[in-house]
């Protein structure tokens, strides 16, 4: 479809030059302005093609040999262009399903450019493929688990589906999220263990996108 769309645009540009007597430079400028406007709209609002409906997530994950039930959108996404869903596997264990759509490379590129400009001693890492982003996230989780930190276990990370989306399925560590626990249920030892895990990740050079009560799992490490 995209190839045919580009063919129509180029044919229309040529027709304007021939039929309307438009200067070729003006036709190129008009096409460039339209392309810039479309790019800005996609940058501001994303693309509907880059998202996946929850009803299709179980089918995508099933193609990778993973059973996913009770699929529903997560309250937050790891980053722009990535859709996160929660589910349970065949044994009732909780899963997180991240689907890297077409907007993921652009969104993370902007985030890295912003960090490179404003954060001292930050490196500009350019990863332009969805598979690179998912592989990077999976690698960080495996690295964190090797440090004896309660990180999610990687179930599968692979490209699938007609749109070429990259799916990263992880299994949450055992324990309870801090947000689901009352103040009386959290001991000083639990908080000390959480801080030790955060210091261990920081010492290894692993930066977390966000540290919230719903992402800290007590009893996982």
C-alpha cells in the first residue's frame, strides 16, 4: 500500500508539471512541504498503523509458541511507539507483552537525542530498527538477572505478524508490587533490599526508565 501511495504522489507531481505548467522546482518544493507536514503530524500524533489491538495480541504471541490469556492494555508503556499489554500464561503466571510498532524507532531516537543534548557524558546510540530496540531491552533484563537482581525473565523476543512488529514477552519476577502492599506489610529489610538492587543496577551502568511503586517488586531478588 505504501509503495502504491508513493507511486500516486510521484505521478501527481509529474502531472502538475506537465498539465499546469508548474515549474519543476516548485513541484519539488510542494512535494517537500507536503512530506514535511505529514512527518510533523506523525511525529506529533504517531500512526494508527503502529499500534496493535488487544484482540490481536494473543494471536501474535501464539504464533511465537506462547499462550497468553486475559490480555489487556497496561496502564503505561515503556516508551513512545511501544504498546504494552498484560496477560497470564497457560499456568496462570503474569506476563508483560511489549509490541514494538513502526513508531518505536522514531520515538526512541528523539528520546536519545534529547538525552544526548541535555545529559552530561551521555552517548548518542542510534538504533533504527525495531528488532534492535527489543533486543536491547531483552539484553538488559538478562544482564540484570545475572547480577542477582529481581528482573523479568525473557520468554521470547521475535518479529511476527503481517506488519513485521517485534514482540517481547517477559515473565514478571515473583513477589508483590510495592503499590499493592500496605505500609504495615513493607518491612525495613524489604526497603533495604530494594535500595540494594537499585544501587547494583546503577553500579553496573543500567539506567531505569522510571522507578515507581508499581515497578518495584518486593521479594523478587
